[in-house]
């Protein structure tokens, strides 16, 4: 885990505990410190093991799970990711080009944010939609069922974007985001131009000829969003959904996104 992320999470936990316990707390002292709980949660995120198989910590895996649930409900990991992006935004000058894409996550135990996935023999799955900048820092995260079209996530993703949308000039996507109505709506509301490749007409074969779409040169850098999915799926807990409730799975996503963002900040932004 990134050291800056660990320190921010601990400070957020202290603030929440201070608000909860205004009086002096009585009773048995906890067996684990907040740092040890965070290390255990990060170990589960990184390895993808079940809570019951968590070994080498003073408390059982179920106690760590309850602590993770408590902190997720309090918004610790979401706030940590938001702080990470805000720090990144402070040092970054330009957010002109952003990239959007979605990825299907196989579902094992989830009961919400699921839908039939045509790419996995119509089994239930969860769709993760992210918006990233040119070095792959996620600035917006959305979940939904796999049976929902990618277009329906665009407006909601921009609404919940952590950075100021006035800084965004272009939103680059694949053929799944081709829609004249959507492009007009996003341009009117956010003054953002959606850049997509051309779509073949029915019964058309071979290469598409004719005028290239406007700002087509921006499509060559769209691979960065695919790299971001690959980096996020290095956290094994995000490869297959094992959490019954969507907010628990979102907590892992926020935790992984915060760690990824701080790693990018450490590498590209902060002085050595």
C-alpha cells in the first residue's frame, strides 16, 4: 500500500472516531490498530482471498470484514480516492483529453448491480465504467448491470466526476459510445465533445472510406483506458466479484483506485 494513502486513511478514521466518541471510551482496548486493519484489508484486495482465509493477524478475518464494512459505510475509501484525485488535480495543468470505457466483471455472490452478460454465456455480471486522463488516473467510477448499454453510463459518470468538468474538453470512447443524441446532449450541458471512431453501415465490408471523424487523431491514445483496467485488475479482488452488496465491492474499487492514483502521483507529480 502507498504510504501516503495509508496516512490519509488513518487520519480520516481518526476524524470519524473523534466525532463518534466525544466522551472518553471505556472497555477493552482493541487487539488491532487501524494500521493493522488497513494492512489486512489491503492484503485481501491485492490477493483476492476470502475473509475466512486471512491468517497472520491478531483478529479473525470476520472481524476485519466488519471493520471494512464499517469504514466503507463511513466513506473512508471513497474519500481517500477523492482526496488523491484532488491532490493530483492541484498539480496537473491540463485535463483537456479524457477517456471512457467499460469492463465486465464476473459475478460470484453479488445481488445488486448485476445483469446478463452476453460475453459470458449470459451469466450475471457487473459493468465497471471509468473515466481516466492521459496517464490513466481514474477520475470517475460507476457500477451497473452488464445488460445496460455503455451510453447510459456517460451522463452519470460526468455528473459524479471528481474533478471540475469545465476542465474537460474531449471525452474519447470506442464504437459503443456512438450516438448523435448523446453527443449533442453532452455538448449542450457540459461543453464536452465526444470523440468516437466511425461505424460501419449494415452489410458494409472492408475498410471504411471517406472523411475521417473530427479530432480522429485523439483516438490513437485511447489505449490508456485499457491499461487502467489492467492496472486495476492487478488487485485480484476486483477481477471477480465476491461481495454480496454493491457498496462493499465499490469500497474495494475505491481503495484500489486510490492506491493506483497515489502511485501515479508519487511517480509523475511529487518531486523525488
